[in-house]
C-alpha cells in the first residue's frame, strides 16, 4: 500500500508471529552474548541498585539508551528489543498493546526493575497509561514526538513531523497536536518502511526513503514560509539523522526525545531516592536481550554504543 501523502495542519489565528495475548510472555527470550551477567541486584542491595528496563520493538530505542547512559552513568540497564514483532509502527494497536504489556511484565518479573523506559513512540501512544496502572511501584517513562520543543524552537512557525503511521493516528498524538495547532503549522509525514530499513541497516533504502519523506514535508530553510524544524517522531530516526540532514540543509533543527527522556528519568528516580550512587567497576552496566535473532541488536549496539566496554569487547 503506498504511503498516504503528508498532512499539513495550518496554524489557527491567535486570538510478529507469536500470539500477542496480553498475559503471555514472548515465546522465546535470548540474552545477548555480550554480557551474560544476571541483572538482579545482589541479595541485600538497596532498591537504588536495581536496574532500569528499556525496551523498543527493535534497535531504535538504542538512541534513547545512549542518552540515558550519558545522563545516568552509575545506573544499570536492561535493554530488550522485541525484534520478533518489529516494527511496532506497522502493527495494529491491539498487537502493540499486547506486546508492550507482555514485555513490561516480563522485565519487571525477571529483573526487578526500578524504572521502565518505553523507548518507542508507537508503544507509548498505545499503552503508556496501562503500564502506569499495572506497575505502580515502577517509574514509567514514555516518549512522544518533540512537538512542544519544536514550537519553542521554530522561528518560521513551520514544523515537519516524521513518524510512523501508528503514532500519527494515535489518540495521544492527536491530543498533543491539537493542543499546539494554534502555535505553528505542522506537516505530518507517515514514514512507512523507514524504521524497518534502519533495522536492516539497508543504506540504499534509508537514503531513498529519507529523500522521499523530506521531499513530502515541504521546503526547508529559515525564510518565512519555510520549514525550519524537523521532529524525528520515532526513536529509530536519529540513526538516519545524517541522511535526513543532507536533504534539509544545515540550518534546519532536528529534534528527537533522547535527552528529555533521560532528564525525566533522572528526575523521577531522584524524587524517589532511587538514583544509584555507584556500580562495581567490573560491571559494564548493560544487558542486551531480544525476542528474535540477537545478532542485529549486537551489531547495532556495537555501532551506536561504541563507548560501552561490553559491546566493544565482545
């Protein structure tokens, strides 16, 4: 099915194959060979020593994990990629909700996580309210396209949003968009296939899709009437930022949610007294898991988390 054309909202005058039953855990879990240590804290460890769970349907959430590790260097992380069901942005809402609930429940049960970062815009839009109700003892942090920062940053009041079709169609995104519609003109571009191409590291397809979707978003620049801010509304898309920049030009701002999510996670942990003060020198602080073939996740982690000893040393 061809992608729908980009949608523009004018500013108003100011005045995978396993059953997705929610109660089931993924059919097969694979622990990355990069780090086989248990993620549970040692007996007697404080709650602050518990790990932070981070998950996405694939590798896109590594862009958020990268920001989290930079902001919270003493924390331990479990990253889960639900690659057997990726990408969520091309699944129906019921499937996304079921997988999100199943993965979250399993991470909580197996790893006693103190915080859960849903590093996926589609999963956040579909299920974040359910996760907060189902895990009251866990700090749950979601991601959403950076529309508010974009409004604050844009001088031309012309903003383009690249996101999955599921995110753009969600009630949560619609509410956010409607609340800001008076402040800027948004062009919404559903980017079918881009997350999948990034998962596969298909450089030719990434280049072709970036050119296509930037072209659909409008004319970029800093003059009146031009789009001066591009929102990357999927956690995969920062990994295509260089390719996107080739088409937007250097003057256009590209905004993603990694740093804001990391700062919010820090705030929630600090307010609950759950910030880790230190971790053992021999503990690299990262455990990678996948519901499918773990090798693409390992490869992506080596590429995008090059500072992680466990990844580089594997």
